C-alpha cells in the first residue's frame, strides 16, 4: 500500500470568500501510485469561534460552533492507481459571522477531507480554509450620515497660583466608514489662559472584546495625526483627516464571544483633555444623496451635533477667571498646523485607559491612568490583525502571516504614494460632486 501522491481540496471557480446562505462546492482530488484500500471517504464543513485567555494560544477556553456538516462521498472500497475526484457541496447557514483572527480568539471556517483506512493503517486528512463575509451595510445604522460630536472643558493651574480654562471640541463628518474612506475631523480648542498647550493628537482606535470567563479587552491605535499646540489666549481650529485602512467590521454580527468597536480619540497634552467619538466600520458605505448630504462647515456640524452623537456635548463654563483678562470675544482665531500624519502608532506603547473609557454616556473619555483591578476586564495593546481583509466587490482575499497590514507612514514612503488631500481640497471635491448631482 503506497503513500498518496496527491490529496487536496479545490473550490469551484477557486472561490474562497462566501456570504452567509451561499452554497460552497468543490472537489476532493486524490492521486495514488498503488492501490489504496479504504473504509470510507468523508468531507466535513466546519465553522466556529474560539477565545482564550492566553496570547495566541491554540487551545480555546470557550468555543461557539456555527457549522458542522458531514458528507460521505465514497463507501468502503479500493482506490486504483491513478487520479480520482469526489465532488461535494454544502449550504452555509444565514446566521454566521465574518471570519476574524485576533490575538485572543478566531472565527474560522474550513473544509476537511478524510480517508478512513483499515485497522492499523494510517488515515489521511486534507484541510482547506475558506472565509465568510457577513456584510455590514452602514445605511441600516440609524443616523449614520450625521456628524458625531463631543466636547469637554478643563480647568487647570499654572504658575502655581493662576487658573485657566480650556475647551476641546471635536466632530467627524459621519458616524460610519468603509476601508479606503477618509474620516474628516474638525477640532476647536479655546485656550482661555495665558499658558500654551501641548500638542493635540487624533487617533483611530480599535477595541476587541473577547468574552471569556474573565473578559479581555484588546486595544490598539490604528492611525494617528498630530497637530501643534495652541498659544495662550487663542482660539484655534484644526481640520485633519485619517484614511481608514483595511479593518474588520464593527460588531461581528452573529458572534457572542468577540466584539469589535472603533473610536476616534482626540487628546490634548498639557493640560490633559480627551474626547472620544464612537464610529462604525462597515462594508457598504453610507449612501450620500443630495438630500442626505453631510454638512461640511464647522457651524453646520456644530448645529447638528447634539442630536447626532452618542456622546452629548456639555457647554463650557460660563464663568472665567478675571485674572486671566480673557473673554470669549477676545480670542483670536487661527488655523492649527499639522506636525505629523501616520497610519501607525510610532511609539508602540500600550494605550492605558480607565475601565469606563469607552462608555457611550455623557462625560466619558479615554484618560491616562492605572490599569483596572484584577477583577475587571484586562486591557492590553493588540498586535494582531484580521486575516484576510475584505472589501466590497469581486476581489480576492489577502492571506498573510504579517502581524499588521496598514498603509505606509507618509513621512517614509518606499514607493510613490501621494499624501491625503488637505481638508479644504476634500471639502471642495465633496461640494463639487453634490452640485453636479443637483
């Protein structure tokens, strides 16, 4: 009884990405040099989610099955020397989540073929993965086309005896995006003090929650934009944007063990002030018609913000320190320059947060602080990525062993790539497209 020369699984039309409810079909190919006796040839289609409490541990602490179908393609017999093909077909359930691979859990699908041989003989197995894309249509999310807005105020001491007030307000043009889209941010900073602030930083943050017995929250910074500080007594406006790289969709519908959330965090260094905007990452973009267009101007965004965001803005304090000699009418408005624009976190340092940092209620924010106590959820910096990434349309997945796939840093491109357009250019292009549709 000789060894198998070939034992593999091929999918029809080489298709490897499927939608829930689709039919997956293919052929099991076997080639032998000698006769091979077998008790049966079976094909199994499986899908499940597994989570663990240890980084990259192959043994799951909890598992959630989605699919387990068995098909017998040949009964007891003998395979003659040569090539043999056995067709199979399975129908995927409608309620299954998108494929996902993270540091503490995975959602995987595969087809496994097995040749059962007589007693004391070696059984043969072949396995080939496939991927499921359960599309998230952003247009089904309520108020997704509205801007998201958050504001916070900060009183701080400087020069030992003087007191200043600062207001940080940020809005995004939408609440949901797809990979490749641009998140347009508008930030206002009212520095009602005589002290200059530190730099301002806008970050796209991913939070993955693995629901083990002791939940693990895996957080990483996807992209960052850094702006200059604001001088004392100034009112500065900072308009920037972040390109959304290939990322898994928000939520992972139909999965109860893994949640994926995204946030825009805008933070100010010295004094420390932070606002957080929850956003969605989906597969089908927001349909912006002329009657459903986004407001571009900061005034329009501000007018719509209170009813559009999960984080309700709070008004800045009415009173001001008389020693500052500053009032709202005395501020000089100026544009805030951008210092750097990177699609990766250059520091590589963990993001330290309070347990309530990602709450959607008023006043919640991501603030520097100690890690939560051992009974609370675990926080750490994620280095994993979803494999493969998906986009809308007829495209092939990108399987990879790399820990992170993101666009290159704009300051150190190894090949020609234009930096993103300025905020003003983006506004002009959006206005032009809206006018042309009208």
